[in-house]
C-alpha cells in the first residue's frame, strides 16, 4: 500500500468519524431538549399546584370566589387576597406562554385555552379585576392573550355556579 492510498483511507476514516460524532451529538441534543421540556413541564405543574393550594386555602378561597362574582364587592383585605390570587394565575399563564414561544409545552397553553383559563375568565369579577388598570405589569403578549380569552369567553362555563 502506498502513501496516497493510506492518506485516502485516513481521510475516509476521518469522514466516518465526523459523521458518527455528528449523529451522536444530534442524539444528545434531542435528549437534552426532551429533558429540558420534561423539567419545564414538571416545574410548571408544581407552580400550578402551589398556586391552586394558595387560592384554595381557607384563608383565600372565600375572597377569591366572592371576587370572581364581583370584584367591586370586595372589602380591602379581600381585594388584596383576590389580587394576589388572580395575578398569580396570570403570572403562570405568562410563564406558560414563554415556554410555548420557546418551543416547549405547547399542549399546556392549549389546555389553558380549552379548559382552565376560559372557565376563570368567564367570571365577571375576573374581568373587572383585569380591566381596572391598563398598567398591569405583564408582557404585551400575555395581556393580548388574556384579552382574547376574556372576549371569547364572556358567557362561558364557570367552576362555581351562581345566579347572575
């Protein structure tokens, strides 16, 4: 075997090595994306569970339900509790939108649009709270999303039924 043939063989082996390395890296990137997605979903699920526990605590649930019916009817202490619960929910929506825009968790945003969000946004008290102030402190994309959900759900199903 001459030097030219040996050089060609070395180049071929090098090319095969590069291809194998690229395939390995591609599989690692794919796995890393899956791990990142799973971590994000787990953290978001934990955040929603924690928020639900806060809202449904004996300390907050009465004010929250009363506020959903009529935000204007709340006493100052109840209003603060409602504000914290409602803002916490919108913060979770904002985090979900962020993950959706990053290419992760699109099914969570779909779940919000199809189930939880519409039921909450259908309440007049939530709409009163949302519309009370243009300077909400949320990202524009979040505000636009919530505005669309409220508009689409003005007479939608509610978690707790009451007489209008």
